[in-house]
């Protein structure tokens, strides 16, 4: 009898827990890598002020057809936005982010200048759920 109750309780908690679990594909942020950007991106975006793409059409100025195809497969513009950071600087330059625990989540980006004198192009593309708040420090 006790075993039956225990199985019933565990089953109930598993079902209820499943109702509140967030699927892995609903992460607040994801990075899209290996996208070739056009030179125009360096005029529109910077390391502290990204271009915000709210539709694929907005991206035609910054990406070629192949990159746009990859973005269209990865992004649902009804539920997500794209942040496009671009700058030229040291090869050791880093742009990182932290997801703060809140609802909806908050993403804070921070830039760390590199020390080397090698001049490189940096393009970072992030997909965020549209309800996520974001900022750059």
C-alpha cells in the first residue's frame, strides 16, 4: 500500500514538474557562429551598440544570401530578435555576456579590450527571445 502511494506521488510530481520545465530550445540567448558579414555592418554596429534585427529583411544590408539563409533557419522573428555586434580591434578583444536570474531574464554584455596589436574584424551575432531585457556595460 505504501509503495503504491509512493509511486503515485512520484508520478504526480513528474507530471507537474514537466508542466513547468522550460525546454532547452527556449534559452534566453544563443550565439550564431561563422556568419559572413558585409562591410556595412562596421558602419551600423559597434562593440557597445549592436544593430537590432527584428526581421530577416533588416539583415539584408549586413549579410549575404548564405548567412541570411542560416539566420532564417535559426531564428523565429515572431518570438526572437538578433543582436549584431561588430568592431575592428585586437585579436584578443572579447565580448562576453551574463544571464541574470530573473523573469524575464536579463542579459548583460561586457567588452574586454585585447592587448595585442593585431587588427582584426570581430562580428558577434546573438539570438535573444524578444521578452529578454539586454544591456551593454
